[in-house]
C-alpha cells in the first residue's frame, strides 16, 4: 500500500465535481439529531481504534490485580484515545449535540486491543473504513509491516517518530478530519451513491468550535482521573492544574488528608454532573441514559487479604518484600504519603518495584473506568481502600451460608448486617447525594457486595439499576470496560431461551424439575427450550445448534476450597468454564441458577468471570449457595417479566436487560419483606391494593407505602424494621455482572418504526 496522503480542504473540494452539491450542514444536523437516531450512519462513521500488543508476555500478570504486562503497557495509549471523539460525526456536529449523544448513549468508543496472532479477527474493509491503529516502541515495526500489506487507508499513530506515522503528541481533531476526507476518496470508486452522500454530508460541514473551558482544576490523581478524562474527551479544557502529591513522592512532602482527596473527587464528579444536567433538562427521543454513575473501589487478589503472602522467616529480603506487599494490602485510605516508620521499607530496589507495579495497576484501573465514564459522560466516585478490608466478614458469611448451623438464618442476618455497616462506614458523606433518589443506572467496579449497601434504608441494588464489573482479574475488568457496543434484540426473538439442565438421575425429582415446574405455573413452559446434558460435549453441542438470546444454566455450581477455582457440575463432575472459553458459543445473556458462581468470599477465578472470558455480555451470578426451589422461582420471575413486556410496555418500546432484572429483584425483595413482616408481626392489620407493575417508576415508593398501610406502621418504624431485622434477604444473593445496560429489548413495532425512519432519512438524502 502506498503511504497515505492526507488531503487538505481545498484538495478535497476539487477532487469531486459534486462535493459542493451535498446536503447543507443545517439540514444534516436536523436529520441526524432532530430524529435522534444515528444508525443510518453509525457503521460508516465509527472510529475503530486498534491497539495491538505482543502475545509473548500475555501469560505474565501483575502482582496485586492481575493485569497482563501488555495491558499495563498500552494503558497510556488508551488514555490518549480518550482525548479524541468516539465517532466521526462528533468531529463536525455542534458541541451541544455531541453532549446529547454522549449522555443519552448515542455512540461509544470502539477500542480493540488484540494479540498479533488474532489479527485475522480484526474488522477491516469498506464496511469499517475508519481505522486508527496505535503503536509504541514495542509494536511499531509490526504495525508498519501490517499496514504495508493493506489497500485500505489506515491512520497509524505512534510514540515513535517516523515519516510513516502520526506522532501521538501531534495527533488531534484536525488530523482526523483530514484522514476522514482521505478515506472518502478511497471509498468513492466503489461505494454506493447513497453511502457517499451520507459521508460527504458530514465531512464537508464546517467544524464547530469544540474546546470549552471549565473551572475544574486537574488533581492529576488516579482518584479523579476518570472524571477529568471524561470531561476532556468531550472537549472541555481544565483550568490550571492543582495536583495532589502522588504516592511516589515519598520524601519531604506534607501529609495530605483523605478528606482533601475526596473533596477533589466530589468536585470533579460535580463538574461532570453539571454538564449532564444541561443535557438532561432537554427532552430527547433517544430516551433516558442507561448509565448515571460509576462507583469504583479497586481491589486486590483475594490471597493478599487472607494472609497467604506469609513467607518463610529465614529469607530476610523476602520478608521485607512481604512487609511492603502487606502495607499496600492493608491500606484503608487513599494516602499520598509515607509515615517515618514506613519510609525505610521502600529503600530497597525490590520494594520500590512493588510500589511502581501497584501504581501501574492503579493507572490501568483508572483508565479502564475512564473509558466507561467518557463513553456515557458519567461521574465517577472513587471509594477508599477500606471498603475491601471486609474480607474477613465476607469469609464468615460464606462459611455460615455453606454450613448446617440450626441458627443459620439468624446468623446470616447478623453477619450481613455487620458487613453492610462496615461498607457504609467507608463511604464519604459527600458521596451520598449522588446515590440518593430512585432508579439511577449505576455501574460498580468492585469485588465486594456494594449492592448490599443501604441508601436511605434500602439496598443499593433495589433502589437503583445496578450492575458490577469485577476488579480482578484486571484483564477481565479492562475487557468489560471497553465493551460499549449496544445489542438490540426483538422481544419475539427472546422466546429463544435455552435452559441447559444438568442433574444426576439419582437426585430428587422435585429438585430436577423445580425450574420447569415454576415455568409451568407461570404459563411459560412452551416458550423455553430445555436440554438435559451429562457431559461437556453435550453443553458445547446444545449451544452450537441454534442462536439463542438467553442461556439459563439449571444445575449445581461449586468453588473449590483447595484450588480456589469455580466450576459448574456437569455429569456429576466440576467443569472449569475457563478451560472451555474457546469452545462455547454463548448468547449475550446468561442466567445461572446454581450455587457459588461468583462467591462472596472466593477468588477471581469464578464461573461468572470465566463466562465473560468466553464472550457473553452479562451474567446473573450467585454470591453463595442458593435454594433450588427459590432459585427456580426467581428465574421464572425474570423470564415472566421478559415474556410479558409486549403487554405491559405497549406496542412500541425499548428496555434494557438491566432494567428488567432490576424489576424482578424489586418485586421479589418486597415480597420477601412482606413475608418477613408477617413472621415477626403476625397477621396484617389492613388490606393492600393490587400490586403495580414492577416497571412502574414509583414502584418502590408504592410498595413501601402499601406495607405501611397493611401493617399499620409509620414510615420511620418500617425503615427501622428493615435496618434491624431485614438486613439479609435471599434475592440479594443474585448480582448483575458485566454490561446488562448494553443489551436492549425492543418490540417488533419499535424496530419497524426505526427502520421506516431510517429509510425516510436515506430517501431525503438521496433525493437532495
């Protein structure tokens, strides 16, 4: 391929005799943003960022959080990508419209890190014309050779000064605009007239002034980095930096109080929220945002907390390293200083290496969170490390749940209450306004059950639409963060629900048929396909036969205490899902009706994380052992809500999977609360009206009010009852993991309406 020559504006206009006869910029803006739907141009206009890395070091993982060496190395590249727009259209449309598209989920960053040997799966060609490939000193020569074999114009951005690449420090929006015109020139000979009209109507607009000032001063700290990068990604220029000292500045710096750090976190989150408020005040056909807040609490591998870093006392150097590792593990605050007693520990080269490794991990963590924050322009709250120091409490909860103590229920109530109190004690007061209210979309980056945290007396997972991305291993965290592709599924196709059932013939029939019986009672059995399996080959074959939208595993799960590996029991044997990740054809949605699929007290090597490695988008996982009968009813509640959408939501609707599972959680939670009140208070004192639909925006307030009326309780009394006698409930064993908000459930009428609207847009363009 000959080297790419980026055209100037004058040359672009003279290249085609028809380029000046395209749609006017104002008309394009009206079509593109007035209708509020961009799929007519999205495939043509998305910017695909490819970040290759050497596979040679891919089996080496960082000490505390489990990032592979290549992912740690490309973290600065990912940060630089966030200084650019996620889509070609954003290069040209007015800034206020770009804000609307970001906040309401119009498009997202498309970033694909890949190993050299996976280059065959990289999407290239005329259907994906705008490709930017990033390199550093380790990958430059490979990228240069790769591009030389292609006919497609590729924009090569590198840290290496070379005439064949754009230097990263000089890569800007102007470079992208020139590249867009060069791609248009490449597409012109073979593209359809309609596609050329679409692209030409965008690339010939007069670019809007995109840079905007903001009074926020950069703290240059990992705790505030996601908010700062989110603002920069949409064109806001931060004021003169006022940096907090970093942990690396160990000597001679004043102690920085944690309160100062959290104050800066709140300031940066407020800055993002104020921008969002300007957008949300204006109604849009794009609907409500799918994400409103990120809460991040970077964790470490489990064994760092439980003491397996104890080493033989004979090795003095090893003991010193261990002390340093334990110091990092036991931090309860985001400190930027070392005490006089701690400073000597970091005088050795190995100790400094440990500290540098942790800083690189935190940088990779903050950048991964920032990708999600920038894609939807949402504020991020960073929690103190102390939230992770409840590992002992979680261990006691897990041990109690798996035991046969006759007072198990009462003990779980007490242990869960203690864990919740510890979690809540770590949350800075200034964070609470972000968490208050109802029905916000909240993404958790955590390895502890923040879903249980109570906000105004109600668990976070019930008050809001909550999903979790695990912190360990770091590579899974990074993978889930860069996934921003929406998946739209027609509800009529969601009848393609596959239940893979695996029980031994010797097990009780009531157990084996629990889910099927629950579906029969809810008139759902004929809408679900059951496949009984007794081997791994049976699982692989069942998933390969038909394209399903939802997979339910109905059986047993395990997490070995000896190996600390999770698995599903198939044919009576534990199967490590991680070992099957290259062989499973998974649908986007997986529901696990099995025990311990992401245990509250176990390691990162859980069944749920293995399924993410195999390619699914979202998993409903379990934190502890679950009762088979209860689990069957809960899964049936979710599937019942799924199949009733067309009736309850009207003819034309779009709903995220995150919302649907939250509706089911809320219904079951308040049903359990009603049952617990009956156990403690006896027969009800009043009547309760007919239950509202769980999708009602006022559902939670209505249920609380109905319970107050039914039991003749004051609001304060009911709140106190929940706080003291309803701290543990079975439904909170189920957590949404991954990116359920990216899976949209759409009615056929909704899809038809948008297809007709798309056709109308294309006709207007073509006719013009």
